[in-house]
C-alpha cells in the first residue's frame, strides 16, 4: 500500500487520502483486518471501513458486477473458501481447521457467518469507496469493547485458541486477548497502517465508551494476564478521556 510523502499530504486539502490501494493483496489485507477488529460483527466492520475510507483511495476497478465478483472470489480463495455455482461459500479444507481469522481474529466462524461475509462483500467495497463523514459512523470504540465483552464474558474459556504470534502482547494461543486493551488503551499497532491511523484519529463521537464494559473487560483480561495487567492509572486515564456520561 503506497503512502504519500508526509510533506506532500500537508500541502493538500485535509480530506486528501493518505493511502492508495493498488493491488488485491492490499485490499484483502484491509478487509481481513476490518473483520479482525470487528470480531465478526458486520455492522461494526462496515463502520470501521467507513472510517478507513477517509484515508484511502482504492485504485482497483470495482465499477462493474463482474469486477466485484472476481474480487470476491479471489478474496475468499485467500481464506480457503470457494464460491460455488449456487453462490454458496464452501470451505476447501477441514472445517475444524478453517478460521477466517487465521490471519488474526479468533472467533469461530459458522456457516451463517461465512454466508453473511460473502453476501456482504460488495457492501464493504461500496462503504470503503464512499467518503462517509467521520462522525457519522457511530462509536467504534463502544463496538470494539462490546465485542471483547461478548467473548471474554462467556463461560467458554474466552475465544477459541489461535496460532498467531504477529500481534503485540498476545501469546501464540491467547484466547483472552483484548482488542480494546491492546489497541485503544495501550495504543499498540493493530498490524495495519490504515487502521492504526483510524484508531489514532477517532473523533470524539467515535471514541466514546461505556465505563462498565471497559472495566469488566479489563478485569477479565488482567485475571488471565497477571504478568502484563492494565494498571489502574492506565485505566483511569483512558476512561477520563473517553468515557460517556
């Protein structure tokens, strides 16, 4: 993904995109990361892509149904999924081994989830190419914390284990990791420069969070990460800056 020189960007209008998406690989990386950060929630995924749209310009042709369908088929091939003639997703490998998030997310994908992702693919491209006002995409942080809470609060030992050592502060099989802790409180890189920028430049409307949800997630996270807990000062500082009234 090509990033414009900083000084060139500064001379342009504020709305000038920082990143150009020129290859399928760059587009697919962005889509996978939006799935990871949304933790499987399609509405949150669309909001994340809407926020990302402020910083990217897609140079890939999506002007026709044929081009979109080609992208969709190629994207799901990278995930080990074929699209059948009946427009149904079909996992190519053993279903127990398949994870949409083998690239980083770890919520187990059901047939319904997979069908939803394939049918919404064109929506995601349209959102990415529509310059939505940053403040109109809703509270992204609320959604991220809620999805953390959705999985960490269930009596299923957190999320299914995963095998991905590429993300910061996560063990290779850490079912108790928290996107909120890693990317919102600690401000670690999420592994994608566009979404790093999205999370670093959230408008007040998109930063607002629910204190109780954040505190509950952090409490569970700390129980399972006694060597690297979120300290009280970090938590209080984050809530003071972002908590809703």
